C-alpha cells in the first residue's frame, strides 16, 4: 500500500507497518510500537495516546487519557529532525499571589493594588537570567497565566 494514498484521518492497520501523520511521525510511532511490544512481553498493560494539535489541546487530550489509566511510565515522541533529543528539560510551576488593600478607583492612593505588585514581580522575573546547561541548553522562565 502506498502511504501517500492514505487519508491522514483514516486509520490503516498492517501487521508489518505503522503509518503516522506528519513527515517525521514514523520514528516516534515506531518507538511506541516497540515499547508497547516490550511492555506486553513483560505482562504490563499498554495505552497509546496520539495527540493532534499538540500545542492547542495536548493537556486536554492527556487529561482524558489519565482519567482512564494510571501509567507506571510514559514515553513521549515528538519530531526532532530524526535526532535523539531530550524531550523535556524538567519543569516547575510556581504560583505567585499578590494581596492588596481595596480602594475606590477615584482614590487609588488609599489602597494597595495587587495588580501593581504583580506587574512589578513579572518585570523582575522577565529580567532574570535562568541557568544554562551544556546538554540541556538555556533554562526558560515564563509567566503562563494571570488570574484575578
């Protein structure tokens, strides 16, 4: 079967081949198939989750999977110009909370606006140089959410 004849949203099965959407999808799918086969030989359950629109719905899709299974291990495969790469350099989530004293908008000097405090904190974070690692590269420090 010519893989170019496959529609990207119509699954095809073959005992000898795996077709994956995307120009670099094949190696990742092959890894998953290999890991799944090894896990099955060890008598371990295997669940495979494949996410489209990764940046948009990755967390939602993974949440649906985690509602069904509690994995002992996870293998993540992403395109990387066919090179072995470190998938994630590690991550920490920090919650900053700013408190204030309420005041009427006509007299802000009578209060303490937590938005001003948070803006100051975000400027300081933006000026911080995260450490750099020879293998992992530069660290990343970025605000991802502000909630009132």
